[in-house]
C-alpha cells in the first residue's frame, strides 16, 4: 500500500466533512418539515388539514435536491483540487490532533461513515506509533505481546496521557512487546468483535507457537474483546488458547448510565407530537454508543431490533472466558464509598458495579475473583489511563503472572 500523500489526506478529510454536512442539512430539513407539518395539521378551528405536501412539500423537496447537488459538487471539487496540489510526501502518521478528532467523529458517527463509504471511516488494524504494523516483520521476535485496545471515541495514541503509558511501562519492565488496535468505535460492538476475532487469528498465525499474548483493555475495548471471544468460541478459532490474561480498565460490562440517560431523553421527546421530530437529533448517535447502554456483545442484540428502544437489552448473557485469568479495575469520582456516587455516577461514564461485573441477577454476574478486582477512588474514567495507583496494581498483577 502506498504512503498517503498530504494532499490526499486533506482531500479525504474535506470530502468527509462535506458528506457529513450534507447529511446534517438534509436531516435538519426533514426535522423542520415534520415540525411544520405537525404544527399546521390542525387549524385554529380545530379542523384537520392535509398532510405535508402541496406548495410547502414542493419547497422542501427543492431544498433537498439542491443540498444533495451542492454536497456532490463539493466532494468532487475537493478530489479535483487535491490532484492539482503539489505532491508532497508526508509522514503516514497524521498529527495527534487530527487523529483525536477523527476518533471522536468515528465514535459518534462511525456507522454512518461506513454507510457513506467515507474515507474518514477508520479501518481496524494493528498499529505501533500510529503506523500500521507489518505482522511478518513483527513476528520475528518471540517476546510476549501486550495488545492494547482503546475505548469509545479514542485511538491508540491516546494510551499515552501526561507522558505516561501503562502498556509501554509494563513492556519495558517485563520484556513484552507493545501492540495497539486501532478501530472505528462507532460501529456495533459485535461488528468490531467479529473483525477483531479475525485479526487475532491472523496475529497468532504469524507468531511463534510459544509467544504468549496479554490484553490490556480500556472501556469499550473490553466489550469488543469479550465479543471477539464469543465469536471465536462459536466459530472454532484457535487464538483464545494463546491468550494468557485479560485486564479490563473501566469496562461497562453491564452498560453505561450516560447512554441510558440519552435514551430516556429520546423517549421524552417522542412522547409529544410537536417535539417528536427533534428525537431524530438524538438518534444520530452511533451504533457503538447505543450498544454501550446495556453492554450488547452479539449480533442478535441489535439485528432486526430497534436499537433506540428503551427496553433494548441483551438477549443473552456472555460470561468471561473461564480458563483465562481476568482482572478488572473500576473507578469512582468519590473519595469515599457512597451509594449514589459509586452506583449512579461512578467514574463519570461507568458505574462501579458495571465495571466490576456485578449484577442484581445472579446468573448475569461476571465472576472476577476478589483478588483480581481493584477500585480506584477520586479519579475519572479517562484518568484510569494515567493513574499511578492503577499502574502499580497492574504491575503487581503482572509480576504475579510472570512468576507463576
């Protein structure tokens, strides 16, 4: 694959922006039209008026036509302009600012980017230092591998926070090799899990049989990995036999309250015919985000179902791998144990009981051994990645694994 030129990257970003802008304008036009229709359906005399159509319907259709035409013209123009720019070769690693923005856009709108065949849709791949890894070259060493899988709206470069990187520091201490997964976090968790399953099978096929793999997983990264294990079990894949340990950091095993709150707002908007069109704005959010509401891990959890339905819960419970040591770290912003703070707010995104795998129903609990669970207080969800307390616990756990 050739190195992307700087002007190609700029054109892709601009083209994607024009696509998203066009879709956004079309969506707003539809919302305005539906609200106009709802308000004008009933006259002052209480007589029903005709449904949207006539002159107003014609006007809205014309607006849509010219919006689509303008969007197509912009995308074509950006591609042509990129060809006219000087062909200056750039590093295949874009700036951290661009990478961070792209990760957020993918997290919020990732499934829409895929549907539009947008060049800004992030493909799943293994990376090091922000560059794709050649597995043939990577497999020349038999050192243990520490694979890190990031969370929602993040990327592999963001494992480093304030100059600290848990994975890199662990690798330096224990002689592991770091490897990162980069993926579009706006897709369904099970879609990413299915693809990760294939990537891990490909990885172990390149490594020597004696090379162990450890997984360090933040937030959604833990969910797509659990989904991948389920795909492997059902498909007869061999890579799970090569996994020596799983470390979950702030993973919402039973869902995240922020998405549950978003779904409640959708329900409230839909309860009134005048505000119902506005619910479309909330339903722009990605499939990955709505999967986070309950921690959906399988295709069955969303196929042929309304992912925005208030009671859209997982259809089946998927336990942790029974033969692999599993560790979990949960955080709370509260410095002291408090029922509301711990089990309603948690680290700001994930509650303590969700990160610990606890559930009021016994058959849905995840069985983390007490000595393999750890609670950190006074920090947020993303601060898990920079916490010295978290690193020291990870180092302690890894020391125990290596010695045994």
